[in-house]
C-alpha cells in the first residue's frame, strides 16, 4: 500500500496534466491542488511504511481520500475521456479507501493486542 501511494503521489508531479483534467472546475488553483495532494500522498505512503507512524498516516490518508473524492466523482462524470464507459474512478477510490482503512484497523495493532482474552 505504501508503494502505491508513493508512486501515485510522485505521478502527480510527473504527469500533472492527467490530474488537472479531473479537478472539478469549481475548485480554485487546480495545479496547486494537484501538487499538494501528490505531496501528501507521498508523505502518507512513507508514513504507512514506518510502523510508529502508520496509524497517524492511515488517518491522514483517509482524510486525503475524502478530500480528493470530488475529483474522482468528476472523473466518473467525464469517464468517457478516461476509461470509455468504465467507473474505475469511483470503484478504485472505494477500494483504496477500504485498504487504507483496513491498515488502520489491523496494521496499527500489535499481534499481542489482537489475541482474544
């Protein structure tokens, strides 16, 4: 999961044009939003890889996913420009949010704390 977020975040800087297309028109400063979200994806991905930072990173990544959700919805609305008739944008967001949430629930605990008493 860490590598996916880091790669996606780096891609915001390498290919910002793709992300600019999915920023809804009502949001100001689209390029700045692309770079800021990419930066926080990289930072969150690094945080997930560090056990002591994992729980905090997971919660911040979940907040980031909520913050960028309008872009994912916008991508689905204009999906024919990206995927034909597919809804990978929303489906992918839900899948990633579920994985990150699972990391927060399971990944932040020690094995000892999960043993029933």
